[in-house]
């Protein structure tokens, strides 16, 4: 069965600094997709970035980049130049090819300090 | 504007009552999902549907029921058999069977048992 693990329940970062949120995954499928979502205190889920297992380069979207290390089965999210508005829960997720659904990790709460 | 609408935003249920959470999307997505989120936790899949008139149980389907009579609508009923229904419920939709497409989420419904 596929599984997503996020081992950091909470992280603190100083405004304008970079921060890395960890995500490891487990799958036996050679083809898979990985996602990161942001959940502010209001509750909605906001898609941030996607990485496919066959993508040769790490995905980037503005201040977000994904440090994809396939051999280690890790897909860490890097947020550069943190802003106060980045304070939120962040979820790593994987597309389950067997069940045609998305599975989520437990999440990491990020606190950005002024 | 295309998106997913969940209603109500807040819902209170008395012990032994059934309540129905609404989810409507105008994104023309075939797949729709219901997730439950407990405080500080990740998302757990309740039910999902890939096509009209068909749906599958997720990881925590007991005490819940769904219907998919229209492509746009995927209501969730929390029955009296669900012993601990207080949680945040998120509805999502996506293009079915596509590994590289993200899920789009509604704003959520916060259900409280009183």
C-alpha cells in the first residue's frame, strides 16, 4: 500500500529565510505523482506544486520548489524567502494509481516569525 | 468562476440525528471525494466517486453514506451510526484517472455534535 510520511509536526522559520518541509513516501509503482498543498487557518486546501516520478527536473512554482530524491523516496518542499502569510498547515500527498485517489500525509504546521 | 461549493460552512448535529453535507462543482470533473480532518491531523478519505451512479468506500466509510446522481453533486450524509462525527469535512474533485492533476477543494464544513 502507498504511504506518505511527514515527520515534522511543527516548524518555525524567520521571515525572509528559507525552510524545508520533509516528506517521504512509499510505493511499489514505477509511475506516481506527488503533490504539496497548503491549508491556511480558514481551512481551504490550496495546491502548491506537483512532481511526477519520471520528471527529470525538480518542480518549481515561484517561491516553492520540490527537492525530489527518487532513490531516497523523498519529496521535500522548499519555501524560499518566507512570508508571514506562509504560516499554515502543509500536506504532502500522492496519487494512488491503484485506487484512483489521493492520499495525504499527516501534515506539518509552519509558523513564520516576524 | 469554476470551483467547488460546500454548504453549510458550520453545522450542528444533535445526538442520533442524520445530517447531509452538500458539495457541488462546476469544473466538469468526473471524480469527487469526501475527506474528514480531525484537529491537527491529516485528511482521511471517506468516499469517492469516479463516475455518476458509482462510488467506492474510502478508509473510514463506516457511519457515512453518499450518492452521485449528478456529475456536479456529491452529497455526504453523516448518519447516527457515526459515533464521533465532530470534524472538518472537505469535498474535492479532480479529472479522473490522471496522475498529474491536482484535486480542487471546497471551503469545508465544520460539523459539531451538540
